[in-house]
């Protein structure tokens, strides 16, 4: 059974040029047997393409809130404890 997530979002209001519609299809399979350099290149290439589509189409507030949510989700991976509990000897 295939699951699909479909979203309809408001696009930015045009200031000057019209804002194009964006249709993002996340359906391609990952290539097999990528080495680490190829994997990094693929991730970077796709991240750039996705970010460029979003910045060009989303209202600024939506883009900003998305960036905050994405950073918040990943921030737990980078939390550093500023003090350590001392265990009695």
C-alpha cells in the first residue's frame, strides 16, 4: 500500500514578477551503492533544489517558520551539557 502526503499551501504574494507555482514530487528511489562523496553530493544537490523552490514560492513568514522548525528538530542532535552532575566518591 502506497502512502501519499499531499499539501496545498499558499504561495507568496507577488511584488513585481509573478510567483510561480511549485510542484514538488518526492518519489524517486535513492541510487544504489553510492560512496560517501556521491552521497554528500546528492544530498547537497537535492537540498539546494528544494530550498530554492521553497524560497521562491513560499511567503516569507512560512519560510521563516519552516526554517525554525527544521532547526529545532535537528537541534537536539547538537545539545551540549553545560554542567555535569557530580557523583559522590
